C-alpha cells in the first residue's frame, strides 16, 4: 500500500524501468492479486480509510463508522488472518487508526515497532522482515503500508 504512489511508474504495471522488481516477480503467482485503483485523496488521513472501507463517493464518514464495508472486517468474517504493517510512525498514523476497524486486525505494527520512538518512521525495507512472522498456510490479508512511496 503506497497511497501516493502512481502505478504509471511501477514495472508491475509495465513501466519501462524496473522500479518494482520484487512485486513484479510475483505477477505470475496465482495467489498474488493486484488491481488498478484510484486513490480517493492525496493525504494519508483520507486515502487509507477511504481505501480500506471502499468509499466510492464524498462524505464517506458514516460508511466508515459503520464498518460494514471494511476490508479487514470482511476478511475476518471469511476466515482470514489480518495484518497491517506500516513504516509510518505511531504519531503519523494516529489520525487514521480509528478508521481502520482495528478490532478486526489481528496484528497491527507501525514504524514505532521498528524504531522504538513514537514519532519516528521506519525504513520501508523493514516491512519485508515481518513477512517471516506470518503463517501463509492460512488465508491472510496482509497490508504493507510504505512511507517512501510518497
């Protein structure tokens, strides 16, 4: 999840330079799903809650608060383990956590988990390290929320 990243510059979406070598290597894996999407905002505080609650029109706060269309909730209801890992610090994410229906996220770790400082973001490369913690023999919804893609 790089809410400010444009797919036009990702080799995953056939950009001429190899900008996303690892995720591009997953293209042929039947368990790897990627889709075109349009961000609903240019700020993390808008883009992330809107994406994970599938907001399709302005003034989506009532829909977000209902959690009826929250991807994490729907994943849990369908037997998935849910994970949200972010490079952004605890301080940077404080405005959006309440809109992610966190009670349906099994594991939520932000950049502070890596840096041990509530206002210090982590390097995106640390997100790859947490993949070893996940039991992929079970259905899983995993979010790796990058910082550098801004």
